[in-house]
C-alpha cells in the first residue's frame, strides 16, 4: 500500500477510565479485540487489554489521511507505529538499519522514519526467508527485505509467531498493518496472515472486525477485532456480499455500489450513476475514487477543476461548504441496501491555502476561494477511502464474505460491544439518532494526495486489484517535505505492485 498524505507526528489519545471500564464490562465474556485510534498532544500507551476484548489506539493524523496503530513487536516488546490498511494483507515493519532511516539525503525526499524495529534486541525473532519480502508501489515507492516471525501485540492481544516483512530498503517511512484476506499477501508462497492467526490462536471467534474512524477532526476511533459497538452507529446494520475477483478468489473488500446521489439543502436529489459499480472499501486510501464518467458529471455540477495530472488535486470552490446539510449519498447492494450519507465538509477539504503557503502553484481557476475535492475519477479501480469511511460504520466479515454498513454515530463517547460469533454479523441496531457534538478543527484538514489500495498477484501487476492504478506525485512535494518540522511528513498507504 502506498499513498501520499501529510501527517502530523504520531501521538495517541487518552481513553478515559470510565470509557475503558464500560468497554471492559461489555466484553467480559466475549472474544473481542477493540483497537482504538486517535491523536493528542501527549504520547500514551496505545494498548488496552480488557477481558475478552482487545483495544488498539490508531492515530488520525492532523490532515485526516492515514490512520496509525501503535503496536509492539518482539521480546521484550518494541513499540512500532503502523498504517492500518484494510486494502492489503501483509504486516511489515521498518528495520532500524533500513537505508532510509540512516540517510539524510533520502529522508529529504522520502521523509523521515516514524518508528523502527531492531531484530537483534528480540529473543523471539526468527528469519523465515531472506530477501523474499518485496513490495513495489505504483508511485515508484517500495520496500524490500526479509520475511521474519516474531511475537506481535495489538490491543493487548499477543499473537505468537506472526510472519511479517522486515524492510531493509524502503522509500516509505512507516510499516503497514495489512488486515485483508490472506489470499492477497505479497509473498510468492502464501502464508497465514494476521487475520488467520487471530482466529487460529483463539483470540476471536471468526475473522471479522468493525471499523469506526469518526469524523475528520476526531481524536479517537476504534477497530474492534471480533466484535461491533452498537453505540457507534445509527439505525440498522445492513449487510452486503463481498464480491470475488475474476478467478473466484476473495482478495479485496469489493462490494456493489448501486447508486451515488447528492441531496441538497432543499431536499433535491441528483443521481450521478447509471449502472452499478464495484468498489473497494479501503482504509489505506485517503480519497474516494469513482469512474471518470461519474466523477466528470459531479465536477460539472460543482464547477470543479481536475488538475490531477499536474498537482494531483481536483479544485473546487470552498463556497460549497456553506451548504451545511448537503450530502453525498452512497447506496450499496440494491434499492433496499444500506445508504451512507457523507456530509459536504468531509468531501470538500479546505487545505489548498496551506498548500499555497508551502509553494503550490495553483492553476488559473474560475473561483478565488479554493478547496480540494475528496472525490476523484479513475479509469480502472474504484475505491472508497477515508473521505467516505469516516461517515460509515463498517463491519468486515472475512469468514462469511460479508460487509455490514451503517451510518456512523460521530463523536460517540458511549460503548456497547457485541461479539461476532461463528454465525457472522449479528442482526444489530445502533442508536436512534446522531449524538450532538461540537467539532474543533486543528491542524491542516485533509491535506493529502491521491492514494489507492493493494490487491495484486505476487511478481506481477494484477488485473484484479488496484495495483495498476497510477498515482501521480505532486511536483511540489519536496516543498512540503521541507516543512516537516511544523506539519509532519508526507506519508500514507495506497497501491502496490508485488
């Protein structure tokens, strides 16, 4: 996975004792691993062990792109921050001796290393195969090294003998936590990935988890392995089937998008789709990608200007943000399927002013108040990334090949956890309406470049996944990298060629 996204220095939000106690009570007799994420100004331990539940904080960077889990690897444990990625299937970490981490020249271009792992300091480290780990990303970045095994702890769950990639050469400054189907691992020889071991080691009942990113400015959110939280979504949780690839295998979280419409403040509904579209739900993608035919209709309606070939951005008038009740509505699985409504301030990002200050050469535009669009067109792969996922509560059931979807209950501070058993996603209902909350903007919202997902055949460019989508690198990226001290470095997840 690889994307380009401005991030802040990794920091972890504090979960209150009351919230932790409530979650512990809810999961006393359940095999559930809650993994939370957030940001704050103070570094705190990210791992939360609760009886029957495992919680991991993920860091929502200041720009809204890229979610990080703070995990531990080895004996004694070494803390490592990894990008959480539903669109890939390998866990890989940076070696402390990786070339990027020791080269100022490389860091000036590829960004500084966030965190690393030293195998010489772990008594449980072992090599699986030398020089067999190799991932190449379509934006030209990549990582390579050995496949290893070691103890891995996430959310208080200790996974023994997890196979991981150990990157010795890398142009990416953080490892990844790939939690997709094992069929999509990068290795030439398939192996049990982290989702397999969660179940095989009897930590959760089936290979399933729920994802709650919360809104753009939220400090906390949760991945809940083996369970779901009925306080984090609104109304009925509806399921749709995961679609297999052309070979009949399940390699990505592909579902059917039956319509993409908008609802205006006055209730006017406009439909931009003319047929169903297969889309991949991918937390490792910061933006949302739809067919060019759909994107161009939306661009014309909003007066947006597509400059992705030069700066990687689609420009749109910030005045649209004044339409407070305007939503982009995604429906899945047919007319009775779930509908996720994305508010306009999650899809239109007020980040261009910060880019201009950093040296971005914005083209001549028919409007002065310039924002960027969190939706872009694609000719090959259709990905619903973080600009969509923040509005959704998503349950990924790898065992039963289903996705559960409901509207996210943003800024929820309550928790009621339900285990996902062998029978699959439960028939569950969430809260009746959205909790009231006041958002506080911090940092530079939504400062990001295009991203993608990973789904590829080892050693080749897959026609089934998103690995062949070209991700342009903005020509002004180096200017932003120079401002790493104040705004963080470019980083994220996205498309791979294995």
